[in-house]
C-alpha cells in the first residue's frame, strides 16, 4: 500500500513528461502550405499598382514603389516553376476593395486597418478566382505604419516587397502556411527582408495549384552589366541587371573572385544591383559573381578594366624578311596584358607584354612584300600605325664569327637572299677599325664567283670595305642566282693584337662611311630596277682562344713541306710533339694521324683547294674536339 | 493539512505548467495583422467568451471607405464568459469575407467560423462592430465538452491546451493590465504588440 502512491506519482510524472514532450515541440510540416480553395483558371491574374505610399523618403518614389511591388509579384514566377504569372497592367489611383470593377489593385490605403497591417481580398465564384485587391494600411490601431523600400526595416518599419510578396501569395490562392520559414507563414516575427525569398514550401504551394512550366530550376541571373568597362582606378558606378536578386544581407558580389564589400553596392530591386564604387584593378577583363539564397551566377569576362587608351608609338625594327621570325619590339603606352598586336593582319608570334610600354615578340610571316599596318587591340580599343612595318624579300646579312686578338684573315661572310636573280649589287661592310682591319674581299665559291666585275675598296681608316659586283656588264648572260642565303662575298679581317677578349665588333652595312659613299642596292635581273635589301648585321667576337694556322705543324707561321715532315717524325720516329695539336690536325677530325699529313701534302702539291677553318688565315678552332692548342 | 498542502502545491505546479504550455505557443505572429501574444490578446479584447456558433449571415456592405465587400456576421451563443458578455447572451462578430450564393470573398487574415462549432473568441470593437481581436488570432475551436482549446502554430495559442490553462493565463494578463493601469503605465500590451510587429 505504501508503494502505490509513489508509483502513482511516477506515473503522473511520466504522463506529465509525455504531455510536455508532445506539446513542447512545435509541429513541423513537410508540406505546410494551405490553399484558400480558389485559383485563377487562366494561370494568370492582371493587376494595377497605385504607387501612393506617402513617405517617399522611406518608401521611395512612385517609380520605385512600382518596381518593388512588381518584385513581389515576380517572385511567384521567377523563384518557382509554377505555371502562373501576375500581369502588370499599369498604374491606378484606386485604393479600396472592389471585386466588381475589373481592376485588381495593390495600393496603400489611408484607412486604419484595426489590427491589420495589410489585407487581401480574393473574390470569385464557385472556387474560381476572378478578382483580388491588396491594401497596405496607413495605420494599425491608429498607429502609423512606416513602409520601407530598401534595407532591413528598422523598428517600426515594414518592408514593402516582403509584405507584397506575402499578400500576393494570398491573391494567387495560398492561405497561411504552417511552415515557419515560408513567406506564407502567418508569423513573420524576426523576419524582414527574407520574406522576399520564397521558401520551398511556398514554391510547393503555388506549383501544386498551377502545375509547373517546362523550365529549369529557379536561378539567379545577370543579364547585363552597364557600363561594360571602366577605369582601372575604380570608384565608378556599375549597374547589374538580372533576375532573382534578393537583398544585401543575403548577397555576395565578387569581382574577379574577390568579395566586394557591401558598402560599395546595394540590391535595389529583384532585378537591379548597383555598384556605387567599383574596386581598382589591373587593366583587363574580370569575372563577376553573384551569390544569394536562390543560387550563384558567374559571368566570365563580364567587365573590363581599362587604363588610359592604349596606343602604339613605334615598331623596331621597321623592316623584316617576308619569312618573318625576327624579333620585334612594339613600344607604346597603357598597354595591358590582354593587348593583341597584329602585323599585316597576322598576330605577333610569342608576344609578351613586358610592361605598360613594351611588347616583345617575333614577326609573323608576311603575305607579300611591302609596308603593312601594325595594329594593337586591347578590349574595345584599337590603335593602328599605318605602314609601320615593311616586309622585304631582299636580304643581305653578315655572318657571326669569332677570332682572338692578333688573328689574321678571319672571314666575315656576306650572304644574300633574293626572290629573283640579280644583275648587280653594291654594299659596304662596316666595322670598328680600332679593333679589326679588313685585308681583302673575294667572291670565290659563291653566287658571284662568275661575276665579270668585282670592285673592292678597303677603307680601314673609315672602318668600311666597299664591294661592288656586276655579274655581266654587257648583258644578262651571267646572273647572281635567286635563293636564300647565297654567299656573295667574304671579307677577311685581321684582329688587332690589343683587342680585348669579349669585345663584340658589329659588322654592319653602313654605306655612308666610305668615300664616296656606297648606296646599298641590288639590281634585279627581271626589270633592271634597284632595290634596297633588308640588312641583317653580323658580328665578330674577340675571344680569348689560341690562334693558329691550320696545317702549320711546326709553328713557324707557314704551311710547307716541313710541316709534313714534322708530323711524320712525331708519328713514326718519336719526334717532338707540336705545341698546337689543332694546327697539326689538318683535316680537323680531332685526331692526329697519317691522314693529316696526307691532306697537307694534297693541299701543297696536288690541288686540294682549302683546309678547314681557321683558313686561310689564323684563328681559333671553330669546331670543338678533344685536342687543343697552347700557343 | 499536510495532504492539503501537497494537493495545493500540485495544483500550483499544474497551473504553472498550463500557463507555460499556453505562453510557449504564443510565439506565432501573424503576417499582415498586428501580432499578439495571448496576454496581449486578452488585454486588447472587450469580450472573451466560449460559445457555440448559432448563425452565419453573409451580406454586402460598405467597408468604411474601403469599398463594398462581403461581410459575415457570426452569431455566437455565450456559454462561458472569461471577460465581457455574460453567459446565456449572444454576441455578433463581424468578419471580412464570406459567401453569397456561389460568389465568395476570401480574406486570409479573417477567422473562419462554422455553424454549430464551439469556439473561444477574443473580440473587440472595430468600425462600429465587434471583430475578432487580431483578426484570425482571436478565434479558436473548442472541444464539444469545453475542456480543450485547439491551438495552431500560426496563432498566439500555438497548441492544444486546456481551457482552464487559457483562463488562468487570461486572468493573469488582466490582473497585470490592472496593475499597470493603476501604476499609470497605460497600454503596455498595445505598445509591446506594435514593437513586435515593427520588428518584423
């Protein structure tokens, strides 16, 4: 007996806990939406707006009020797939309920709503909605309602868009929902702007009422960016237009993937976001990304940052071969990373924007000889230098060579390219006479070997050797052949003993140095016209390498039979070795053997025309091998 | 006496639980009407009654400058009075919306009544008539035996509770209001409700 009351207490306590559990948890409904029992048979409802909210400083201008209420209407279509739409017909001055006037309105009313802030009446017949009116009340229980157009409503204020979205939900046929996060939930405590964004329960409600359209899931979209470009210093205004923009606190805007402080922009309506101060950024295209509850959208290359207008100032060199390939430097101003340079309509090869004033690259092949435009495109801006670059199919070039101080007869070869055969040519190889001195020039072994006239005028005091070649003074029977890199002449240079190793002597074609000056020219066989070839200079590098005379085995600075005897003594009789094995290696095969003596004998007595370089003068060994020279 | 003390303590505990269970459900606040808690609802109302809906009368009439609308007059025979109208009398509540023939007007903020339904109604004066206080916040279905008030998460009474618990809460609210008036701070309920609404 004594235990029964205790058990009874426990049972009561358990019962109480059970009741507590049942009543203490608010019901959560997967589908909380409720319907009023009427819908629009054409899946559409027309409406007019009376933009008569009186506090313009808070509610915005009439135009802005219209925009905001339209957002409340658009939410039910743009944030859902429902096959329903509110069709805006224009403005009205009506501001009272009237279900029989054929005009459905959304308006502010000067009336007191009693306990109501706003109210919607849907009218119809036999479950078919035929009319609706939404009124926002001036006062509620004689206290003024302050209707707000933007930003989180302050205490005492009400968000026009959020309440319009809720009331228009009633207008299309939804009752209050049991889902607490839904716009159609009866309670909005602690919720202001989020009412603008429909909950899945709201969406389920309207889609159950009107079925769905064959469209994708609701998404946030950016349809335009105005203006599309602006200064790289930023601070300018940009307007994004699109769909399903929500509100500032729900939105993140990224410029080139960097979040932009929301002090620099604001969501003005569901379709417009205004950036009041763009950030600074390097010139070029950037992406814009907008993220909110509804989704995320990224527009690549949506906005271009520009510096001052880009401009080409110069091209160097101004001339190049038709085959292209030579290095070229474009100088200009305000050049950006997305700058694109074309020469004669062809893109610069391997282009690199070095800085805002320099672009480097290689010349593309040309379509035809002659001048072409050089153009810079940077975003929407274009800068053109007319006829700034000339493709020249006629070339004259000097070879690159090396020689040590004191070297003699270092060959500087002059080669020619021409698309047609030539009758004649004239050039002047120029050099620094304080480092090198020419000794002679020959046309042996090249395209001008058969020339009937070759004039050579060495003017070392002026640092120039003039060469004039006339293939056939009496006619066109002998011509210099068309082709690329055809040897025209070899100018032999002595390097002065006091030349400093490492010095590079330019070998150019400065015809103005000589007396009289020589006009650099090719004379075409086809029409007898003179053309000025493109000059590609060469160089002579003074190197700190032993100089020797090929075949001079005994080192007496001559090539004769004593060199043959010296080699054979060394090879077969145990004679002394040479101080310069490279000189003994007559055939330059990297080995000292009987073949060297045989080649030298052939050169001396049997008509072998030449030996491997250095030849005919002294110089360093141009070919790497395992033997060397100590002289 | 000790047994009586225990019984009193248990009653107090249950009463406290009942009050807690009622007020816990009062976090639901209507969207487009001034949001009320149960104490505010009680303080704002001239009548708080339990009764049966004996008639629904729909008609068209001007809505005080807001156009011609359909109203429904709900006639309730008072069976139990928590405030105002006495038991045995009838009160008439005006509701925005209704049906005339097959034509209808619907207002989501209005309470719904069904003839023969037993209801708990909070009512106040508005535009020369009695209206449910806080529109749909002021009407609840009650079990036929009068023991349980059916709440709704959307309303100030958020869940089913005993009528006794509601009565207790109403008494406390009115007592609190009386003290406030006596202390010279008139209208705390209205101010609190407005603030709650403004915070939306």
